[in-house]
């Protein structure tokens, strides 16, 4: 009902259903200890130290979303573990050739040198020897069975986390500074890199959606375009170079599924929202309310009948540093603004980090469950 912009009996809740609404392992273990749950936590995303949320936690926190994604490839580059300053810090190389530094607080930073940093022309892009293999059967093994199992044992909606980052992946592979300069100094190369990345994502999306396209409710994709205070690049450059590629990949996905398209963009995403709606997204996540021009009242009034907002509970200030009562009051205010008329799924703005007290998580989800039922 919420996705159809009809007002349900209560606000739908997401916790752990997507790669941007999960919880870091230290915070998760603290939450389980608080609830008296003694099980070992399974890391589902090594780079961000995110866990696979267990059924008991899903039930306790009233979540309405189950999430799945593609499997890792059969032969990714080997991860290299190391210790730095006696703290548990990992370095790893992803399948795109990007080296990451990941800390136990959930931070993850692409480190130098980026694999495409020195390239100067499109021919070098095609000659890059480490592009992922989208035909690797390991990616798709068992996903149909996973969806079938979820549908048989749960009444939750299913989110398929497809990813399909184009701009963000190019940024990671090129290096932040060089990536931004390319838009002005070498736009042909910038587009070539992103189009190559998109071509691989299209092949993966085609294979996955052929198996589970109409069996899931939401397809999640992502591409960060904004900072805390504004766009990463001018809207004119976005419209000229990035938006046509997004329209192509979004259209490709929506032609193969009836599921709603969930788009993740951190920061001041409102600068791009009209364009993203033209590109045919259905859902905006995370609704980073602490960013410039992301006030819930303004977003709901201007866009509430055209897009579903998914997120909104502040993870920068309210959740880590507020009291349980302040968290509860903040959740009520958010629901009062965003819930009328449907088009709202309540979730944290981003993945829960270690400094969030478990008492605040309980206050968040119990308030969302009980308020205006």
C-alpha cells in the first residue's frame, strides 16, 4: 500500500533489508547482548563490516523487508588482512581492482593507487585486464531458491540488492580527484569508463532478473551524486554525461520486472530529484535529513505523490547522541510528516554505526511499530 501511495494501517519498517539500511557488527553485537541473544554474528559485507540480520532480530524490531543480492564471484582477488596500530583493520581488493581500507567502525576508504588513475584514452579502458566476469555462474547460483524460501516462510516484502553503481564505481576506479576533472578535461574518457561499467551491470541484471524479476517487490540500485552540502558535480554535467546512462540502465531493469526501483543517493539528493524522477525511479533512499535541502516537510510537499521516501531517521546526530525519548519523539515527528498518503518506508538514514546505543534502536523501532497503529 505504501509503495502505491496509499496509507496503510501502520508505517512499513526496514531494518537490514538493503545494503544501506543495515548495521555494523559491533553495534549489532551490542544490540544482541542488550536483548539477551547469544549467537555468533555473520558478516555479510566485509568492506563495511555489515552483518546478516538474524530472524530473531527482524521479528523483535518489526521489520517488513527481507533482502537478498547476487553472490560473490567464484574467483575474486584474494583479500589481504593486516594489523595497523594494534587495531583490527583490513585491506582488501574488490573484483574491480579497487583496494579498500576497512575499519571496525564501519568506515571504508578506497586507497591509492586507483586502478584506472593513469589512463588517458578509451582504448586503455578496454584493455584493462581485471574487469569482472558477469557470466560467472556463481553469482546467480541459488538465488531463485532463496527468493522462493523467503516467500514461503515470510510475509515480508523482498528487496533484491542489485547495486549497479555507474558513477560511484568509476569514481572508485579512477580516483575522486581525477574522476571530477575528467568531466571537464576528458569527458569522452569519463563516459567510456562509465559505459563500460554499465555494460557489465546490464549483463548481470539481465541474468538475475530473468530468474527472479517478478518474484521480488523492490530492486535496489545506487549511485552517490551529492555531498552533505550540495552536488558533487554541476547539474549540467550530470544531465549531459551521467543521466543518459542512468535512464538506460533504469529502463533496462524496469523492462524486466514489475518490482519498484529503489535508488540510493546519500547527501543532498534533492538537487537531482527531478532528474531522477524523469529517469523513472520509484523510491528515494536514504532521505538524509541532515543534508542541505533535505527537510522532510519540503520533500513530502513537493514530491510526496511522485516518489516513495525510504529512510529518514537521522544517523548523524539523533540516533548516536540523542536519548531514547528524543529518538522516539523524532520518529513520531518524521511519521507525522512523511506517512500521510503513503509513500513512506521508515528506516535509518544509513547503516547503524557502533556508537549508536541499543536502547536508541529499541526506542526507534518500537515507536515506529506502535505509533498511529
